């Protein structure tokens, strides 16, 4: 559901030209990150994980596109995939946990003339799939659905005629539903969790004008 980015940058030294937000302009954006961490457990007191090896990895990919259907007014779509995995090994015992989050978000965005400032609204729909595999136990799987409304404002700082750096500030209101996540005393039922919060972003976009 998405994402916490680096510090918000307030840039005000470059202006948009009419051609960069005129009707028919195509906008493409992308972002990704990949991390891997390995740790050796030297001591646990009290505990029995001494000598364990713990490794984790995270892959994040986001693709977005949009088209200006009128001057300064863009309709777009964003696809985001986030994968996270953790592996723990110790004397023949192994636990693998993987979580994959996928979201798709239609967007409408308005650019205020040549100021570089824009504001937009997105509605995200997605899913979270979690799988845990543990030695000596059956695999355990959880599935969640995600929906949410996101309000965003940003600034487009053009470093060339078509390439823009885009710092942004977003507020999201999200709902996550976990299948059979709550035992009511008689049977399992879905568990609904509502969340909200602010995030800071920094991205890059390319404006293709015909």
C-alpha cells in the first residue's frame, strides 16, 4: 500500500511550460528498490537461537502512466508490487516467510498552470498474500484485500525539457480486510482494519509531447 519515501523537497526555481501539460501529452514514471540483509545471531539470553542465520530481502517496483485529456488535466494509472522475504536457519530448522503486496490505482491529477504545482486523487485496489513455511509444520497462508483513497499534492521540477523530479506529500485512508482473521467464539469471520497517515515522496516522470 504502498510507500514512505525520502525527505520532501520544496523546489520553486523552475516553471512548467504549456507544452509539458497540454492535451495529448503522455507521462510515464517508474521507481524501484532492492535490499538484502544477512545476520548471524551470536547470543540470545535466555533463548535457543544462538548460531542462527537470518536473512531478509525486499523488492519494490512501481510503474505509472498517464495522459492529459485536457490542458493541465491528467488521467493516470499506477501499478505497485512489493515483495518481502525472511529466512531463518538453525541446526536443520528453517522458517521462510514471504509477503507480496500488489496494488493498482487509477488517478486524476490537475496541474495549476505553469506554477509546477499539482494536486490529485487516487483510489487503490489491491491484495496482500503472506506465506510461512516452517520445518515440521504445515504451511500457513494469509490473504488480505486492500482498498483506499489517497489525496496527493506535489511539485514538478523539470531538469530537462521532458524529465521532471517530483517531490510530493500524500494523505491516505486505507482499509485492509483479512480473510477469516477473527474468531467470534463460534466461527471465523473476516477482520477489517482501517488505517490513515501521511507520506513524503520523491519520484521521476517523463513527459512525451506529440
